[in-house]
C-alpha cells in the first residue's frame, strides 16, 4: 500500500537492474543530483535501491527509488520521505517517466501527474518575485538576503541562497551587484565555501558562482576574480566535494582564471570580446545540467 509521498510505476520487459540503470542515467545527466546511496546488485530477493537529492529550482528534494520484479514486469517505487515538497517531487517524476519512455522502456502505469496549472503556479510565483518592483527595491531585496544569511536558521540561509541563484540565472539582473553581495557575505564569514558546507547551501552558491563567472559581465568577473572568495575557491580540494558541486566550481575557477589572464593583457572591451570567444560558458540553464525556469516556460532545465 502506497502512502503520501510515494508513487509506483510498472515497466514491462525490463529487469529491475535495467530500470535502475535508466533512472541513474537520468539523475546523473538530466537534472542536478547528488547520489547519496546506491545498491544496483542486491542479494537475491532484495530490490535495487537508490537514494538521491535532486535540486528543482535550487531547492533540494529527497528521493528514494526501489525496483523489484513482480510477475512479468518490474515495479519502481518512488518515495519523497520528508514530504516537504510533493509538487516538485511529482515534477521530477514526470520528467523521469518521460525519459524512461524516450529510452523505449514500456511504462504501463504511471502516478497521477502534476497539472499544467501546477507548472504555471510555480512559474508565476517566481516571476512575481523577480518583477514586483513596487513591492521591494533591489537594495531592499539584497538587504533581506544579507539578514537571512546571518541567521542561525538553516532554512533561512537556504532560501536566501536560492533567491541569489534564481536572480543570477535571469537576464537583465545586474550581475555585478550579485557578485558584490557574495564577496561581502564571504568576508563577513556567513558564506563559507568549503567541503564542510551543507549541500543544500553549497549547491546554490556553486550555481551562482558559475553563472556570474561565465556571465560576460566584466564588473562581476573583476569583483570575483580579485576577491578572497576566489582565493578560497582556488584552495579548495574539489575532489573532496560532492560531484554536483565539483562540476559547478571547476567551471567557475576556470572561468575566473581565464578572465584574470585576459583582463591583464587587454583593454576592458577587448578582454570582454576575447573572453567571450574563448570562454567555456555553459549556461546554468542548460537542460543537461539543471532544473529551473527558462526552458520554453517549463520548470525543468538548468
């Protein structure tokens, strides 16, 4: 019997291992995911199991997957243990089921899907947050983020960093302002950048840094590349970080190194043009990397 925060699907003509391999491929290649537990070759009679944290709009969603044989089919059970965000949990499942079908797996039953209205609700909330200039000026928003980052409450810090990541991914936002905020927060000691930083905080930070270091904003690149934050990134042992963090920060460090090299040799305009043609820019909104808001109006990307 399934409970709240649980869904199951049935797949014909595929073994539990095959289905689990497809699920793992999806998580590793199509959405920003940290795999926290994996058993693909269990003992006889035991299910294949996978535990992961998937980031949807920079919000961490915990997911557990179990696959087992039942008669002539494989059953995959998906759980959202915390039940903290059932809507985004279902959005992940929709994308996953679509991926399974595109891989020619015969999915015969699916859970109730989130509606198009659900997508619009999430999108509208985000658009309101970005465009409501009459409710809060940018300086007020930044001040609020700084206050939230100084909080001892982890959920407040996470929300602040999620907002920074969303703003960094939007066109028309002053990237230099965001870069300055990150540098100041780091100097205050409320933006730790280390392997000890909780994943729910570190991933939005890494996403912001990647966006800004590859934004082609000379001001943002200058602010970051000459900061103590950049120096600390250079000292990090990225191999000790979660792979989802390592991928983001490797691009960031490479981008800032390139900017420093070009900006020293060329005029500001020439440096920007040269950096633009040689940069490894890979937008944080690319479908293979992230799960966010800019892919034809849908939730999924990044």
